[in-house]
C-alpha cells in the first residue's frame, strides 16, 4: 500500500511532540461546516536505516474543526457596527456583542475589587466588566449588529460571542441553563481606540 506523506516539523516538549497543521477542503470540494477529522500519524526520519524511515501508523481521536471567522467593526459617531461572518449552518447562529470597560487604571491607583489574582495571588490583572446600563446587542452571523457607545474615560472593548444549540439533545434536564444546551464556535474581543469617539 502506498500513500502520500504530509511532512511537518515538530517541537519536542518532554515526552511529547507538537506541530500546528492547517486543514482546508481540497480544491473544488464544497466547504463543510464543523467537519470531523481523524489523522493517521507516524514518525518520519529520512536519515535512518533502509526501509526504517517511517514508523508504524497511529490513529488520532476524531476532532471537530471550528469554522473560520471574520470580524468587521465600523466606527460611527455614537455607535459601532459589528459583523461576524463565515461559513455556518442553514439557520444562522446567534451572536451577542457586549461592550466592556477596564475596571481599573492599569497605570496605578487600582481598586482592590477591580483586580483579579493570578496563580498563587502574587500577580494581579485588571478586570474587564460589561459597561453599566449597556444592553447586550444581539444578531446573527452574517448580519450587522449595532452597538451604542457613549464617550468614556476608561479603555473599552467589544466581546463577541457566537452560540449555537446542540442539535438532537434533550434540553429538559438543562432547563434554565442555556450554557448546557449550546456551544460557542467563536468568542473574541476587539479593543476600541482610546481616541474614539
């Protein structure tokens, strides 16, 4: 049996080896939303004994690939327009955009309740929280979402979260807990310029 090899450099870390592999549909093949993939991997060592360059094969577990996403943010006078775009199911996924602000001045004078401890508590970072009185803007993938933005003195950002329901799962046991009946194919943040608006 013959097969083509896709050879990648790996990075050693302890007893394990790692590499990043970008997967895309073959030319001319239709794109698939969240496909499952499984890899057949082996160690390839060109400088080896004859017929010993390739180890025996090992199969990875099945993994689901998340779709590529493109975020566009257009600034206006008193609002921003956010568009999250990319391949999705026939019924577009929901998108929530939350306006957040930094709860402390990173240059100094932070309030203790505005800081979050990291690790053993020796290091702290300022916390981001939803802007008081600002509603979460909702929409769907591929459609513009308008988010009102008033002038502020603290750094601000947009937290963008895409959600979709788990299909074919009975939500009765998780009634009232949406996090148990949905997943997030995309979560990201976009910093707003300090000089705007």
